[in-house]
C-alpha cells in the first residue's frame, strides 16, 4: 500500500511538472479559428525549436470570458484593438519589455506604431487587420451588397438563408452604421433602435455562428452570412466562386488584431520570439497569403502571392468608410450586453 | 484499529473529495448568484439579488424595470422540450422495455447490454450523428430524394428547429428511460395478466389497469432520469438548434462563455438545481406511495 | 390475429402483438445514427454529408494531426488519474457501506455519493469553473483530473457495491475461523473475489472520464484540450469526415471497454449461479 501510494505521488508529481514547467521551448497560442496557417507554425518551430500548441476561440468575447475565468497558461492571444484596451484595463495582460527594440520592429508601418489602444507599445504587436460586413452568394441572390439594408432587412431570397455572427461586438456596430448612430452609444433610445433592427432581422436568421462560415455558404445552407473580408476571400479560393463580400455605402467595421501576452503566461520568451518572428515581412506575408487579410508590415507586399494580390473581396472601394470598433465604457457595454441578451433569448 | 476508525478511514476520502469539489463549488456558486456582476466578467463582492429578479423582471435599456418574458420563454421552451422528450421516450421505450423483459434470460441480457452501449458512448458524438442525418444535403435528404419524397436539391429542413432539438434529446437520453422501465417490468408477475384476461380485460385494459400501475416506479424513475438532464441540456440545443433556440443549459453556458454575467448564470443554475430537488422529492414520494400500495396489496392477497 | 379475449396457445396473453416490431424500430432508432456516423467516416469526399467513395483517407489524416494526438493523450492522462483515484475511493466507501455494520452517517454518505449523478452537468461545470477561478487554482490538467474524479466516484461505486452485496460474507467468517486475522481475510478472500467488481467500476469510471465533454469544456485552459473538446471545436468549424473518423475511434474505445465490463459482470453472474 505504501509503495503504491508512493508511486501514485510520483505520478501526480510528474503530471504537475508536465502541466506547469513548460518554460523551455513551448508556446501555447490561443487564436481565432481558421486564423493560423500550419506552414507559419512549422516555420517558426523549425527556426526556433519552440513547440507550438494551438487552441482556438470564436469571438473576442469568448477570449475575454476565458481569461476572466482564470484559464491561464496561454502565452499568446490575439484580441482586436478595443479588446486589447479592455484587457489592459482589467489587468489581464502582461507588459512585454522591449517590443520597440525587437529586431523586426523596424518593419512595422509608422502609422501602426504606438497605436491608440497601446500608445506606448507596451503590450502588443500587429497580427492582421481587416473589416467585418456581410458576404453573399452572387448566383443565388439578386442584390449587390450596396447597403446594410440588404443584411438587416432580408428579402424573400435571403430570409431564413441568413446567418449572423454569434457575438455582439461587430454585429451591433454594423447596426449602428446602418442606423447612422455612433459606436458605444450610451443613449438608450439609440440602443432600442439597434435592438429593434436586430429583432426584426432575427425573424429571418437561420443560425447565429461565427465558425464554419464558408462551409455553410458552400453547402447552400445560407446564401448570406456576416463575414470578414479576408475569410470570405479564403472561401472564394476554396471553391465558392460567387462568394462576394459586400462593401455597403454605410461603411464596414474595421478591426486590427494584435498579439498580446496574458497574465499567467509561462513561456514569455517564446511569446516574444513569436512576436518578433511574425513582424518579419516574409512571415507576415505567409500569414496574409493564408488568412487573406491586410497587415501592418508594408514590405510584406514583396512576398504576397498572386492570388492575394488579385483578391477582390479585400479591396476597399474608395467611397466606403471603414470605422474601427472601440472599447466602450461600462455604461455603453452594459447596454450592448442587454441588447445582445435580448436578441439571443 | 477499531471499527470506527476503519469506517472513518474508508469514507473520509470520498467525503472530502465530493465535499470539497462538489458541495464547495455549489455553495460558492450560490454565493456568486447573490453578488453584483462586473461588466467585463467576474463579480463585485456586494450583495445583490438582482440576478434572481432578472429572470422575470429585467431593467430595460431605459433603466426601467419591466416584466421581461424573454427568459420565461426560454424556461417554457426548456420545459416543453424536456416534457416532450420525456413523453416521446416513454412512448418509444415502453413497448421495447416490455418486450425485452419477456424474453428468455440469455437474450434479455444481450438486449439490455445493447441498450446500455449508447449510454456509455460520447453524447457529443451521438448528437453529431444527427447533424449528419438532419443537416442540409445530409442522410435524411438523400434518403428523401432517393424515395422521391423531396426533389434532388430540396431539403427536409429540420436542422436548427425545435423538432431537431427534440429528436436529439430523445435520442440522447432514451436508454435512461428504458432501463428503469425494464427493471420494474421484469419484476412484474405475468400471472396477474392472465388473471386480468380471465376477467375479460382486453389487451389495452391490461396495459392501463395492470401493467402501468405495477410499473409506475419504473415509469416515474425513468421519466425523471430523462427529464432532468433534458432540462439542462447544452449539446443538443447548441448543435441542432443553431444557437437561436436557447434552452436553460445553453443559457447558463452563454453567461460564462461570452456574456460574462456570472451572477445571472449562477442564478439560472441555482434554479435548475431547485427543479432537480423538486423532481427528486416527487420521485421519493411516488416510490413511498408505491411501497405502501404494494404492501397493502400484498396484505390483501394474503389476508 | 388472435382475439385478445381468447387465450391463444401461440400467443400467450402477456405477449402483445406489435411490441416485437416496435422493439425492432426502437433498436434501429438507437443504432442507425451511430452506423451512419461510422459509415461516413469512410467517405472519400471532403464533405461529411456527400458520399463519394470508400476511403481510409480521413483515418490516415488523423495519424498526421498533431493536435488530435495531444488531445487524445490529454484525455488518456486525465482518465488514467481520475479513474483509479475514483475507484480507490469508491472501493473503500463500498466496503464500509456494505460491510461496515450500522452507523449514523450511512444515508448521508449514500446521498453524497449519488450527488454528482443528480446535479445537471452544466451546473456542475459552471460551479467548478467559478470554484477554480475564484480560488485561483490553475494547475492545467490537474484541474480537469480533480473535476473528473468527483463525477467518476458514483460510476465506480455502483458495480463495486453490487459485487460486494452479491458476495457471501460467510466466506470471510470462514477464513477468520481458520485463524486468518481480519486483514488477511480481507486480503486473501475479499479482495480477490472483489477484483472483477473493482475492475468493472474502474472501467466505467474510465469510460465516463474519457467521454466527458461539458465539464471539461468549461474548465479547460491552455494545452488541456481533451478529445471531446477538440471534436466539439471541429464540429463547429466545419463538418468533414475527419470528425466522423475521430468520433468513430472514440466510440470504439467506449464500446470495447463497456463490452469487457459486461463480459466480466456476466461471468460474475454465472459464477454465482453455479456457486
């Protein structure tokens, strides 16, 4: 019995070690679904000898909830700009020393250095940027995506053939664009209007989901889907030829995703190595070629694939405004949550 | 070592494990349900019953308290779907349990084993099977178009509906209905049926007047075993309901996974727990009554 | 068809017409979905729902998928710690409950052991999440092992208690009559006889741990994704036959373990019948 107990203790100890002492040569990356090219990870592993583990999430909200519930152990996460802001304020992120001194930092576009959500470049390095709007199968839909009205007030062709993201962030901002109100509104009347629009839309929504978007469009389950510019381009590449990303006149919701290190990360050096690695134009191009989003490393253009250079869905027409999402204060956030809870009921 | 010490030694590990890791979390959850939510997740350590009030009366966008049927709708949907699933499972399970109970021993054991196998396999995987069957262009559509019930590119369109959730729920928990039914039917004395038939009862009357009353503990037990997990189901509404038709289980999950409203999620969870306790009390009462009934019945026949 | 009022020689009164057919339908309902799932795992097409040709390609793809490997390894680690821990506690508790004579906390203990079965899984999941989050317990896989151990206890307990109850206490008395002390009687008589029951309990606990999804989903942190959680993320991102393939493997593990359990316990039953 004693011997058994001893073996047991040893075994438990070894699991504890396996679980916590991953300091050398490991990186736990927690990223959006369909956002991490295998090629990039393999190249990083080859160059640095660091072993990468990837977990995925479907929205900024999910990421925030996971970090808030104390699930630590992630070394790098990829929130959008306004969530970087929130996470810093909530004390969920670790300051990363010497980002500006990283060898590849010099490649970062001046305009994206010290961005408003990280004015001292103390937490984040760029990942990808793009926009959120909706996309449709041009062959099964007679509209041309010129207005958000097509998305929020579906017609006979799109009713019950429409899918929407499963998180409030971008959808509510799209509703604001449609209604001409400001993001992060604290005016209950404006938010009531947002709620009304979304409840009306819900009658025609088939499913709320932020994952498997291109599959759903491909199978014909839906003909219109809330979408991101780059990922809709990936859908085209995957064979949904007529998938068209809409640039409605009211505008699209812009976002800028960054790499940040959450508190409790155990492999900070690995995380920094990855941050530096990704700022190299060649590697950033690899990522853009996969995810089809724009990036903040101008020199990466040299390495972009022809597919990427000709990608139609990511060309923003000159007359369409891009409005970036921002961190809302507690009052505005409270209203957003209320609206979303009512839509989701 | 004294028997008392031995007893304590044997029970202590279980007490501590379940006490600390089950009762402890439930108590903390109860406490959290009475706290104030932090907008970005987590809780403030302030006493606040608003999470419970919120189930029925929500502050609207204008900060006025108003009756909000939203959650009531979810609660009703959960109740209806759970009741529907329980009823359907009973309907499907009853003849099967009866049939199995009347088989010869070796075959009986094998059939019972065949019922338990789905129970022990992964619930997520079994629900996923229905995604393939009900999904657009899936197995059902292919069979349908093969039989010319629907056109080649049409769909039966069951995915993301309440019906899809119902099918998923029945399928998930059917074994839990059949096993207790079977247990009480196996114990039943078939001579009672012969006696009933001698008294010119037809088969329908035999079921209604003899089999159902005698197998009541199995019926109630099975119904509770199906009803309770259906009420808190998360997988079926999530995969088959398209995130649009929430049930209580998915509502709780949502509060922690994206909405970050811990106290409200905890309050709903407490409500679920309360329903379970009530269901168990009903079960215990029914069992007690049945015991009395059997006892008096036995006395009547012997007396 | 025989009239229900007449006792037919060929259809005894307790044999209801149509119930056999309904039972066939019942088993079809239980098994057809599983068979469809398994069949489509051999689908050569990239899309789970459209059949093209028989192919092993998705199983070959599983072999190359590192994420699935680490998820499977996590699942096994968790089960190999949680199931034995639960089995040991369940065995001790069962011995006291069945052989410990009358004592005051018996009903309390019985209730405590069945508690994890009664509380809805989603409630246990969020309660555990809050518990770990507020107490700041971040031990990676150990968090999951702890959570699994709790709900594995009742599953291990049931077959062990059943085996103990079926065992003749006279055997131990006889051994003590032959001058074995209580410990020896336990070690040389009770324990060997109880081993099949303990094995059964262990196997059920193992299956339950391997299959658990909701609790793990809520509690899992970095690098502690288990196989069911991984399958869930696969289902949500797009349905390919690869999901069917990995699901089929998971099904196979459960079916094999439960079959072994069943054979063990039916061997037990036969032994009783002879003895």
